[in-house]
């Protein structure tokens, strides 16, 4: 097992076989089994009572043989314990959407979860867990120095009045402070 995959193999205690099959994005090198067939899997679920936020994990991967699509779960707050305010989630969504795309062309989409405890991030060709964590760290670092939320205007946003740069800075700082724990999905 590579270090990159350790986080998902812990989650594998919950969904062992599928975790082992699909989670090792870090080992993807273009010639694996992933490349030889199209994957259509259900969402790789974890028990939300057993996780330890914040964390970053692979939810699902698909490939047509040449392009690897990955959906990530970036969990920001502890499920069923705490959630972001709509303002915080909205402003952090804008920051991640802009800064992740500036950092890499692999990020296709960043979307807040309806429960407001995290974000789904969709990537194309992202080549490993560590790469994703690094660009996420970069995007959050940029967020900590914003004076205004990007794209927070009524031409580019659907509810431009609902933003707070201070809230985005605050949550980005908190997430960076726990950067060393992102790979740990399940509580000990
Ligand atoms: Zn918006």
C-alpha cells in the first residue's frame, strides 16, 4: 500500500473491497486496470457517524481508458455536529472555485454539499491524493489573504449579497491548521 492510499484503506474497514479497488488514485499511472475498462461504480460511502472532519477522500473514480475523473469529498465540519453557515460555504466555494482553477487545470468543479459540511470537488486527470491535497492547500492559503470574495457581484453570482471575506479567511485558516489530518477519514 502506498502512503497515498493509506487514508482510503482506513475507510476500507467500512467498505473494504470497493475502497481497495477504486481508492488508490495515488498509484494511477495510465497503465493500471483503471485504464483498461470503464468504471461505473456507486458512490463509495462512509458512515458519517464514524468519520473525523476535516478530511479529504476519494468518493468515486471513472475512466474511459484515457481520462481519469475523480470526485473528492472535502469534509470541512463534523457531520451532524456542526455545519457551515450559508455565507461561509458560499464564500469558500467562490474562493476554492477560483483559486483551485488557477492552481491546476485538473479541477472541473467545486460544489458545496447540501448539508453544508463540505464540498465535492471534481477533477480530470488529477494524478494522486498528495497532488490534490497540495493544490487544495494552495487555494486555502490564497483564501486567507483575500480582502474581498472573488466573483461576489450580481453579474457573476446568483446571491451576491451573501458573502463574507472574513468568514472565508477564518474557515480557510482553520482548515490549514489541520492540514496534517486531512488524510485521516475515520475517527480512531
Ligand atoms: Zn455565488
